[in-house]
C-alpha cells in the first residue's frame, strides 16, 4: 500500500444461528431441503399472520454478546427494513435498528508483527434471512424461499481495522467464538457465515473518514483478505490519478481476483425503517442474562492461555489445539489418560491432523478414540513399544479403534529391553559392518545412525532405541 495512505475497514458479519426452527415460525432451518418445502404462511408473509419470536434466538444473541464483551440491552426492539426484491415475499425484512440487543463490545487481535489491536464492535442485532434467487437455470430467475425467516445475528464492527490482515484475524476469531458457543457452524461455503467489508482510504494523519465502498460475495476467509487488499489498491489508484471515490457496492470475483460494481450503496434512510408493530419489545432482566451466562463455555483465548500455563505447551501448539472446541476437547480427553502433555500435542498435531486433512473429516468423525490414543502414548512412555512401533500400529487402530495393548500382544510387538538380547544383536551388526566401524573409529560419529538403523531392522523395530544407542556407543568405543 502507498505509504501516504491508510485503510479504514469495518466488517458486517452475518451468522446463521443453529436453531432447529426459524426466527418467527416453526418451519425447519435444515439446509439442502427441496426448494420451497420449509415454508409456511408466516415466513411467506401472507396477510393477517402474526410472528412469534423464537426464544432460543434471543439466548444465542445474548451468548454472542457476552462472549464479545458487549453490553446487553435490557430492552431491544424490532423494526421493518423495507425493500422490494423477489426473495423477500413480505416486502420488508424484520430486523433491529436503533435498539439492538447487544452493543459496545470488542475483540483483540495480534498481527504478524506482534502488535495487539483493540477492535470495537458497534452492535449485534437479530434479524431474519431473505430467500435465494437462482439465476443459473436458463433464461429464468427462480426463487427458493426455504431460507426466508432463518435466524441471523449481524455483528457490525466499528471502522477500526487498518489492514486486510486485521480484518482476517478479526473474522477468524469471530468464527472461532461462534463455533465454540455452538450457535453457528461457521460454514462460509453454505452461506451460514457471510461477511461484507466497508473499505475506505485516507491520508495518514487525517481523522475524517473517506468515502466507503462495500465489498460483497466473499465466500472464504482468504477471499476476504484478498478482496480488501484489491479494493484498497483500487481506491489508491483512483485518488492518485486525480479521481474521486464513489460510494457503491462491489462484488468480488474470486476467479478474476477483482471487484466489480453492483449498485450504488444505500444508506439506512433508504430502507425507511419503522418499528415492527407485530412484535413486542424484548426484555432481558438480570436473572435471564445471568442464566444465559452460565452456559458460556471456556472461550478460545482463555483456553489457549490455560494450555500454555497448565500444560506447559508452546503457544503455537496451544493455538492449534484450541482452534476448535472439539479438537481442544479431544486433546483434554487424551491427557486424561496420559500426563505426557507434549507427546499428546505432537501426536494430535502430527498424525491426527494429517488424517483429518487427507480424509477431509472433522475431529468429531475421527475413528480413533482419545482414550486409545492416550493408551498408545503410555505404551511408548513405559517402554512397552518404541515410537516406530506406535506409528506402525496407528493405521490399524484407525481401522478398528482397538486397545493398542491388545494389538501389541497379538502381534508380539513388545519392545526388546533385555540387555543380553540387545548385545547379541549389536555384536552381530558390528561384526558384519567393519567398514562402518572403521569410519566411527576414525572420528565419523554420525555413522552411529547407520548402526541404530541396522539394529532396528534386525529386531523388526522392537529394540528399545535409547538402550540401543547406549550399548552401541559403549561397544564401539571399546574398540578404540
């Protein structure tokens, strides 16, 4: 970015709440149902129907507010946001305007340069989703109203971000919190998490905000980062060429990695907000708020810090292990069986995550129980098997989820720790590899790795590596 300028970025994030029914009626929120099958007169906006607010939506919104340091309003109200579009059968969207349920929160992110950034959240409000217009069915536009009335919360930041990296980290942390609370699955591809970015630029040192453009259609975290960087560069080029930024909505094209105009940007007065006459105000007293707060889980940042202090893990390990609530839960179940915290971390970050990536599955679908992984680590630590044997039987455990001790016993894989037996194997290896013996005696001590490999091969991986190293060095040194 041209050093004369700084970016000013704010994000509007829509999170679809994981309730079984819609926000104002009992229709299912299930994704992937046949078009227009999850609808009723209420979400279709038929005359005379009356909405009834889903209590779970309120509780989820409050949970997110508490998790993001927001003030929870005792009284919040709904409003009608008026616009006419085929996917909005009522002709308006029921949302919240001047009295949102949560306001004045914040998150903190740390950028790659080690700097901490305090990013304010202006508001979190409840609203209903619109339907979906389908434009790729020949010359016709079709409308699927299944999504109409699906509950959303919109999380609106202040324009506090100064780089695409900050926006990426903020969005990542929001998704992490939403999934830890188990109120949204965070799937951007299916549209359950959507992000619009308001981007402007100004000369460094200025305090007034520049003219903003809103960037939409970003369906991954990386695309959010890319789109913001492209838009910053576009605005700087316009200003440097003597042009003027126009307030408009832009669409991000991930294939071309560029933004294209969609329409002029609306202001709030364009929607002619007015109070929703069919819904009462939402009243949240201290008792209800405190009851909701009791269901708050340990949040990712606090859990990460605990993993570092309690389990003495490196910060990187703790960050990876707490990236999802389910992965952190799996780790804690492993260390319930073994107190080797670092080995448990190494196995999960290495072998487990490798399988998850290759098989494209989540830790909740991982076939090996945390208990049996913990038992496998204990077999290594008590010298029953070597680390190599553990890695050899790991694939079989993935298939059967069998107790590793049973597999070791059945396959006769118990580690050889008997000194006399190991000495016999080592004597034979030394006798048959005199050229390498001479290399060792002449000062090339790294050749000991060759001997270790030969011993492990001869013992079918069952020799205790530590004992092998000690005995090899002792016997080779005796020949000097």
